[in-house]
C-alpha cells in the first residue's frame, strides 16, 4: 500500500543521513488503529454531490480567521479576514504541505495545478509519493512558473516566502494567506473553510466525519490509566512546544499531558537540562532523525530524570511531529503505540 511504501522511503532516506545505531534499529510499533487503513481513509473522501450550488451566489465573500505566531514573544494573535471570490477556483496551487494534504483528500485532483516540492518530500509530507508521481512540482520560490500557469487561486501560509507572495500579487494572481494550525480543532476549521472556498463543502464534511469517527475509535482503544502520562517533546537546541502547538493536540488525543503546556509555555521555548530535570516528565519524545537521544543519555545530570531511568526516552520520525493536516490523527495513533508499548 502507498502508506507502507512511503514509510519505507522515509526509513531509506534516514539510513543515508548518518543515524546512530539506535535510530537505525527503530521499528514501527503496533498501534491502536491500523495505520494503513487510517491513512487511506484520511487521504481521499467524496461526500454527497450537490444538485445546485451552495447558498449564496457568486461572487462570494467568505469570512475567516487566521492565527499568526510571534515566536520571539512566545505569543500569537488571531486575525479576522474576508476573502472574496468571483467564482469557484478551478486551477488551484497549494503552497504548503498541510494545505496540500487537505486538498488531496477533498478536492478533485484535476483542479490541483501544481505542488510545492516540499509536498513531494517524504521527510515532510504524508503524501509525498503520489504528489511526486504527478510530476507537477515547483520550488518554494519559483514565482515565474506559477505566474505563467495563471492559477485561479494560490493558497499560502504565514511562513510562505514574502517575496514569492509579493510577486504573485503584483502579477494579479489571487492569493489566500492562511494561518498556522496549532491543533486538530484548527485543522478542522481549515478543512471547513477550504470546502467553502472550493465549493466542495460536501467533501469537506465527509472528511470531518472520518476524523470524528476515528477520533472516537482511537479514544476507545487507549489503555485506562489512573493518571495521564506526562510527555515532553524535546527538539534540537532544547526547544519545547507549549500550549499553542500541535504536540498539545496530539497529547490530548491519546490521553496524555504536554509538559511544556503544563509549565506555561505558549508556543515554543528553549529550556536547559536543569529545567528538564526539574519538570521530570514520565516520557521524553525526540525526533528520530538526529542524535538527541544519545546526547540526552550521555548527560550525567539527566541520569536522575524519571524518563531516562525507566527507559522512556523515545523516538518518533519527525514527519509525525510536523503534521498540520488531518494526518495528525495518524501521528496521534503512532504516538500512542510508542508511549503505550504492549497495549495494542
């Protein structure tokens, strides 16, 4: 299946990136829900077709909100916006992986004109293989190619290159700049918004039903605990995600607590090993693609940390920590399999 072949490609790529022996021996654990089936259900949905357009004629003005993060101040704000479309866009270009993954599920594929090269990279995209097979790939700053294609709509995010966006605007290419989802709830709002914009609300609602059903199945499959596990996600440079992060959403889905959020971090914050020891999490999660696990294991101070004493310094491919789409459910499913060994 595509999911297994894509995962195999990730492991092959990692094997050439100088991984430690511990990382090279990493294996996919049993999970609460079958990963292949879950991935397939989230990858392609088609809802009931409408006999007539949605309520309201075109052109249509759509109100939405987007989240803007200030990492220097560890804060974010929500901006209210209105976007006007003359007609349903038929030639669409997504500029971000998360948007691409949503559109891949709910939008007729013939309406997707081109894809950012990052969406074809298995280190960052859950659908890298089928996107790469389309051959319709552009680089992140390749504005000339986009302008020449004359799309009806380019969907960007706040992290999209500012010069790239400015060039498209100067050329009269319609752009919708979305925010940065920080939870499955915000992804759900984005799916609903994109359904309205593309005039594909039926497909969007079908995807939301798949999400809700699998959320319930995942919740029911989790082991019962008197106290939730306290998880700390530790990334390069000692950065820890807080309340307004995808990791908090993953923890909630699997009945755990994000220690960063518990300790008052909002977006991301750098912490030292003394602070990590003071917080003393039950489990520490690190990305598979680097040697963080070995670094932490060699620190004499952290030998007193509960997670290291109990062998609960655990790895997960970074792809699953970066997901900003419906595939957060896949990430939560895998994370549950990692932190609850032997339960499934």
